[in-house]
C-alpha cells in the first residue's frame, strides 16, 4: 500500500475549510474550501489573523481563548463540534460548525491551531424554520 500522500493536495481537495493559524493567530494555511466559504483568497488570508472571519462581538472572547490555549497547550473544546457565527468577506453572517486541534513543535510547545470548518448556514436556517413551524402548530393563534 502506498502511504505517500501529498498533504497539500489533500488540504486543497477536501470540501471543508481547513485553516491553520500560528501561535500569534496568523493564518499560515488557507485551503480552497476556506476561500469558497469565507470569500477571501488564499493571498488575502495568509498572514492575517483569524479575526478576518470572527464577528466583531465574538473577537474578545475568541482572542482570550486562543491566547489561553497557546499558553496551556490545551483547548477546552477537544473533539467537540463547535457551532458559532462567522463573517464572510462581504460582511454577511455565516453559521459554521467546526472542530479544532492543537499543534505542537518538537518540544511539545503549542505553536498553532488547525480548524476544520463546514458552512452550515443553509441547514441552520432550515432547522430554525422547522422549529418555528412546529411551535406555531403546537400553539395556534386564536
């Protein structure tokens, strides 16, 4: 079995966004799906911080958590799927679901984070509409 897999090709061909940021939150990997989902080209994203896609009202909390993860080498989210709002280049709000993983150097010091992200905007909107419809059916107006 050939185990020679081109990881760069893998990252570019997968349907979910893969974003890697370093210890200073600078984006160092931005795949084609990230461009499709968030609207920023790879050239626009690389070297910028993840604040590019974090809505203004979530930035402080996000930055505190990121800094703490870099200091401790842990994330409180583990393998949990996180569901949060995100920001598209055009300013619109997206609903995303993602997992994160800590990255470490050869001395086991945290030196980055990888996030695998899926755009759930359409599915979340459908779910909200179904919940509203169900509530309306359960509590009809007089």
